[in-house]
C-alpha cells in the first residue's frame, strides 16, 4: 500500500465504544447497498478519529486493501481538489476495499468523487448537515460513559484514584481528546487538583498538552484552528464567529433560542449589522452546527462546557473580538428576556434565560436595555425565592456598575429595593429596613409622597417594622400607603390590593377580627381581578388562614391552608419559600389538632426553611421539635 494512505498506528490503550465498533459500524459497512458511505459525526474532541482507526484495524482482514486519507493534511490546494487527487490514486483497486476519509469539513468536497464500485467508505466529519443525511448512513459519536472515562484516565495515568478520575472526567465533559490532554499533564507531574484548578483559570493552556508539539492534536489546537478558519473567511463566516464567541460568554448553560424575539434585536446601531432577523441568526447557528462547533436542539443552542471554556480563554488574547462577543451577547439577552419579571406565567421562560443572564459579566453590559434585562432577572430571582443567590450576586453587580449608578440613581434604588426584598426573605430584617428606608426617603424627596414607586417603598417599610415587632407604627404606615393607592389607582388595582393585603397581615397580631374582614375583602377582589392561583391571591389566602388561627376558627383555617398549599405547589418552582411557609403552617396546625403529619413532608418543609433561616426562628424551632432526625 502507498505509505501516504497507510493507517495510523493502532492505539494499544483504546477502550470502550464496544457497541459502536463491534456492532453498529461493521453492520453498516457490511450491507449490500454499495456506494452508500458511513459518516461518523460528532463535535471536536469526541473521538471520531480514534474510533475510525480502531475500527479499520479490526476490520483490516476483511478487505483486500484499507486506505486512510487525512483530509486536513492531504496535499495542497482546495479541499475538494486534494480529496479528488487522493481518490484518483486509490481508484481502481481490485477486491473489497475500505476507504477512510478523516476530517471532511464539507460534504460537497467529496460527494462528486466518491467511488461507485465495491469500495466501502467511512468518513469522519464534524459537520452535521442535511447533505450527509441524504447521501450516507450518519452515526453520531456520543461522549464516553463516565465509567469508561474513568477507565481511560486511570489507564493513561498510573496511580490515579477512582475518585480523582471521576472528578476529572466530569470537569472534562467526558471528551476523549480533552482527557488525553489532561492526562499528559498528569504524567508530567501535575496533581489532579492542580489540573482542575488550571481548568478553571486557563482551560486553553491545560488542553493544549504539556509539550508545544501537542498543540496541533489538542482540543485547544483544534478549536483555535476552527475559529481561525472562520476569522479568515468571508463576512458571513466572521459573523458566525462573533455569534460563537457570544454563545461562549453566555455559557455554559444552553442558550434558549426559543425565547428570542426578533423585534427586540437592536441594542446599538454599531451591532445591528450582526443580527438582523431571526432567519439571519438561525442561518448562522446552522453554519456553526455544520462546522461541529455548536450543538442545536429544538429551541436551544449550546457549546459543550469545556469547549466554551477554551474559546473564552482564546478570546482574552483578542480584546477587540472579546468586546464584540459581549456586545452581541447583550443583544441576545435583550431579545430573550420576558417582558416583566413578576408575571408568574413567564416563569418558565425566565428559568430558561436566567442562567445565560447570570453567566454574563455585568461589567461588560453597557446599554440601558441590557441593564434593564439584568435588573429584571434579579427581580425574578427574588420572586422565585432565590434570596441567597441575589444577596451574593448583587454586591458584584453594584461594584461593576458603580460609575453608572453614580449617574443613574434611579436604577441604583431599584437594585437596593430588590436587595432589601432578598434580605427580608432571608429574615435579615435590619438589613431590609435600612435599605427600604433609604429607598423610601430618596423617592419621597425626589418624586413626591404620592408617586407609585414611593408608595410601594412605604409598604415595604411597613412590613419591615412589623417584622421587628413595631405593629402600631407598621399598621399606620401600611394603612396610609393603602388608602393613598386606593385614591390614585382604585381599590381593585394591583398596587392597592397588594398594599391592602400587607395591612391585613400586619393587623393580625393586634386586631385579628379587623384583619380578617380586610383580608377577606382584598382576597375577593384578587380572585376577581387576578384569579385564585395568582401568587398575590395566595399570599392573602395564607394570611387569612393565620387570622382564622388567631380567632381559634381552626375548622376553616386548615382547609384554607391546604388549598393554598396545593395551588402553591402547582404554580411555584419546587422548594419556593412561600410553598415552604404554607406547608409549615399547615403541618403545625394539623399537629395541634391531633391529626397525623407525614414525616417526609414535615422533614422537607423543615430542611427547606432551615436553609433560608437560622435555627432560632420560632417556626423552624417548632418544626425541628416535630421532625425525628
């Protein structure tokens, strides 16, 4: 055989992929439908070449000849010309012949010159295009199962423990090439902990191999080459590269393309050229998929986590490309976030978009629509009960936007209000009161006492006072806010109903009869105007039940709590604090009435509230006394 077409050396440590190598691929190659090639398809680093090489060695005895053509290095000229020249050389060989074309980037480069005799053709390609599916049997190469990844690493690295191999395999996304690169560092003396730390700080370095000669066959090297080809291509290729970079900085969570709205593209004139219509976007996403750089599913686009980390590292060395990536990422987020954070019907969309919003460094967000998208996201996080996450993250955001907030105090007050709500949800009432008072004073001074945002701030201040035991002052402030909102907006408006619900809640310790009458009035208005399942309606129902408990009317209180709990579980995210509160009060009342309480449910409520509050909260203490740990 011509040495130019010789098989690569067999890897003696190849393992796994048994179903693919022993059954699926030989089955396709042995079929009688001559002329139909088999395409091994998969992303960068998935192990297509290794699988093809092992298969060719195993099947070598079945064929009179086996030829291997590395398309990426075979000869000079354009890919189609190089492939045609190679195929001309191997054409006409007698007997059954296996031909492997490794690294075909474009089906059009080979489709016209594939042999039409009894030659069996196996192709590896990152491209996942409709052309392949029309002319070939396409077999997707999956990532290694975790147990095979562990075996691979432990075979490559003597003395590596199973626990360390498990951690490394997870961090490397079970990508064979990434694990090979990491193993090279481990055999050079690095510890597993050092490799994991380097993956976080500089994935591109650790995935280049420990010698300079490793770069061409490393994951970082192949990704660098793929992006360089796009950068040197036509304008549409460069726009695809900008989109790839944007997806990388929005990762590692999948980006929900299903949430995008085409009428919200333009953030700034300078970026409008990159994303003109939904069709333009999806054409570019399709181009990235065809190059094996992006994984597309219905309504979702994603890079695998380790490739995204490498691309982000490569971006750091190119400030101009990095700035363009963040600008386009901001555009995508503005086009994807739901209109209003507090609408429960949009919570499913928010759950999809929020990971991408939180992945974007706020220091790189420079437009008002982009900042609004991020602020709305934090409002959603508070509404969905993720208080600790908000408290931990908003400090970084305020630092990143310090200069902006100095010029736009109104947005800073929004952040302070959201942060206050998160502190209140965690039981940090002093912190919540300090922030809410500052917001209230500034809004009253700058906007006036009758401005809607001032009245909302005053209602929050009333809740803070009530939580600290100042019931008389809290009730008076809440009453003033409620009456003013009724005068301005009408009693049936959402702000007025919300303020009225707060007032009834605050009146319960002092005058449960008065609180019950007001709460019942507000509850009926909310059912009419918001519906029985709306969270504001359920908040009022919960506190109505507590009024009934204070009035010793347990027969009405327990069914109301149980119905409210059912609706909360149907409409809120799992483990939401409001669900836990309603569950806790329902279980405690059941126990007080001598009814059995399911221990797993009781433990769930207790553990959930313990994660939110300290042990010394009275409701948590009562639950802990009932739970049999």
